[in-house]
C-alpha cells in the first residue's frame, strides 16, 4: 500500500513535526513515524466500514418506509437490490473486518452515523443508483462494478467526508488519495468465492519497512554533516533562509546519496523533486534540483558516493 515516495513523505512530515515540537530523542520520532504510517491502514479499514455502514443505512431506510402510516405501494415493496448487493454483504459479514475494527476501535460510523446518512441520501438521488436498481437482478461482477463506481463518484469526492477525515487526523488528507486507489484495487480483486476479506499489507516488503526507519534515523543522525554541505553550495544563502520543508528534503536526499548504496542518484533526485511540487513552494523544485546537482558533483569529487550496482552512480 505504501509506495517509496509516500514513505519519504511520511519521514519528511515526521521530521518537520518533531522540529516544531518539544519532542527530543530518536525513539519518540520513530514512534511518531510508525504511528503515522499505520494510521494509513486505519483509514483503509474505516473506508471499508463505511461501505458496510451504507448498506445498513439503506436497510434501515427501507424498513422505516415499509412502516409508514400512509405507505405507498413502492414503500411496501421496496427495491432491495442495493441492500442485497453481494459485495456489500461480503464486506458487512467479514469476520476479519469485524475483528480488526473492534480491536483498533475503527467502527467509527456507529456513532458518527450522520456521514453514512449524508452519503446514502446523495447516493439514493443519483443517476448511478437509479440505473443500478432499474434492473431487477445482477451478477456478482455487476454488483462489484456498482460498488466501485459508487465509491469513485459519490464517496471519494464527498466534501463533508473529506472535512471529517481532516478534523480527525491531518495526515489522513495526504493518505487519502493512495488509500482510495488501493481500496478500489482491493475491491476489484475480491472473488465471489472468498469466504472472508484478506487485507493488503501496509508495506510491499520488509525492505520498504526498514527503509522508512533507516531513512529517518540516518537523516537525523547525520543532519549536521549534510547541513554544512547545503550551506557550502548555496552562495549568498544560509540555512535559515531556506524553507523548512526544502531544507528537510535536501538533508534526506543527501542521506540517500551517501548512506543508501542501492538507491540510484537519479531516483533520489526525482523523488524529492516530485514531493516538493506537492508540499513546498512553487519555486522549490527548481531550487532543489539545482542544489542537489551541485551537491552530487561535490560528493563525487570527494568520493563520498558509494553506490552498488551498474547505473546507480549516474
């Protein structure tokens, strides 16, 4: 679920947060980073629970409609195709989802039920819902296709839901795009014969997990050394005049240049240029690109770059 770029972003945010707080000591910063990364998985589970909450909300809506004093023919015989959506029922009855939600207290929609209600109202009045229920029956694949379409068109763009996530954990806003992408991919590959849900791993492999912690530790431990290199290559500038996030990204890049022999120079440079476009000032990518180019030339002349493998030095 976590890409290397997202890991770098998490490390950058962790360093930025600790520099603007009273936290001292690498152990606390490692704890902060781990929490930030695992919060991303929590958001994935919460979004899955939202799908189950929508099914429940629809079920309650039609049950109340049937009990109206002046119930119409449609109220008495409601179209329950959405309620009986095969993929939604699979999510709703998932033991693994229920277990992890209970353990981590992630079934938030049981008390914040206004959000499933808002989304259900929007969904019920949408064209995609009308078109879906217009056919009496559907296959599992058709049910799945509708759930994915509902998520992409109704849930993911919902502003109220966005604000809810932002209020609860600020880092979730950065996590949301990648969580949504992974959730859609996850839904696509749930087979009809699956007896329970099998969640994706947070890390692609152990190397990525190790990379996150090592990048944080090595950046913090070697900051003084790389800070001098940055100042040396910024004529008429000093460290205090460089934007905080730019400075952190530069220190992290220097760490990768000299402390991560298996990561190509070009990969490091390109990654931080892309991150700077999303998180820093409009001119940051140009500034960072030029400065990293100078630093690489310095490190090569001083034999401080020791990359392993062909093509890693360029």
